[in-house]
């Protein structure tokens, strides 16, 4: 079992300060390990790209888990529509609603002090056009308090990105494998293989950059192509199953922590076996109750 290394573990009772201490003055600005405790903004993300700094992003769906990641110094938290599979018990991201994303995004914002919170626009919340996208993104910014939204699609979503950005809402785009299209794909296939598909992926990434996106997720893309996209853009790429050369890396937190049941995609690294640990704790509690060992004297009022 792989555990978090001690250097990355938050101290008991830690505050919103990142656990890692900066090695020099320059690194006080770092997205991960920097000393600033104000909210990260999209300007900080742009500055990191200029410095060539890599950064981590995790998903979060509730206030308590988000506070752990925030205290650990994760600079960007995504309230992803992966909440469909990982939190709400759906089979895909497709059924997730604006109400669900809004409530959980507000919880993640309340649980954090430093992280930039990005919320996904769920399937059906922006495909009708830019005005629908603006109406729903506005709700996430005003009602949930997020600092940015994410939506899927390259050229096909460029008009939506343009209106949101010109209205003052930062947008993280998402190209390559876009899970909201699972029914069209018939699964979750790697994207961008072959010359034509690779050229389309490059056009998609450039289209969202030109429309004003501050970053772009590249999902399930060959590493060589992701590296080429990263070199061609001035906004950061956030890889998931896209190799080492992206500017940032994102994982779904339940995959990263080993809470997800069954097989996880090849691109996932599990840093904890949380499902096993939590199950063990639940069984120990049950055995104490059945055997009369809980509550003990110290848990009892007189
Ligand atoms: O919803 C999500 O978690 C995502 C990430 C996989 C990028 O879109």
C-alpha cells in the first residue's frame, strides 16, 4: 500500500497554509508550496505557466475533503461532474444537474480558503449555446462562489467560452476525451490517435485558447501529442492520462486515494488504499458494538 509521504501530510490541526515550506523567496509565489494564503486566481495560474511551474489539481465534492486538500496546498480544486460516478452513485457524468453541481460547489468553496475552485458545467447546461452557458455559469459564480467554470469541447464550445470570458467568468476548457459524450463514443476511448485526430485536437485546443480560456484539460491523449499541444499554447494544459509534459496534472480524488471500487483507469496512481482502510474501521466499530466493547467508560456520560 502506498501512503502519503510524511512531507506531504498535513500536520494535525493545520491551517490553510500549504504544508511545504518555500526553499527561497522566488518560491513563495509557487502555486504549490507558496506562502500566500489568499485565494489563487487565474492570474496566478498564468504566472505559473510563465515560470514553467508544474501544479497539481484534484477534484472535490464536499467541504470536509476540500478542506484537507486546501490545507495540503493543492492550488486548484475541481468540482467535477465526475461527482456523478464518484459521489452521487450515477453510472456516468451525464445525469448530473445544475442543482447538484451548485450545492456541492458551494460546499467546496465554504471548505477552502486558498484554492481556486473551478466548477464543471454539467451535460445539458451549455450545449444550447452561449446564452444558456452564461446563465448557468453565472449561477455557479453567484450562488456557489466559484472562481471559474469548466466545460467540455474545443471548436464546438468556443462561442460559449468567448461569451463567458467576455462577461468576466474565467473558463477552463476540456478537450480530448470528453466524458459527457460517453454515449457518442460508446465508452471512454483514448483520443487524438492518428494524424487527422491529432490535428483536430490541436485545432480544438487552439480554438479554446483563442476564445479566452485560461487553461485546458487534455484527457486520455497520447503523451507525444499532449506535449506538442503544451508547447503550442500559451495557456497551461492540465493532463489526465496525457503524459508528463502537461503543465499541470489532475486526478479524481477518489481514484487518487483508492476509495473508488473496482478497476481504475491506467492513468490513475493510487496514493492510499482508502476503501480498505475505511472498511476496516467500519468493521472494527461493528465488532465493538456487537461484542459490547463500545461505548467504553471514556465515551459515557454519568
Ligand atoms: O469531472 C472531472 O472530474 C473532470 C476531470 C477528470 C478533469 O472533468
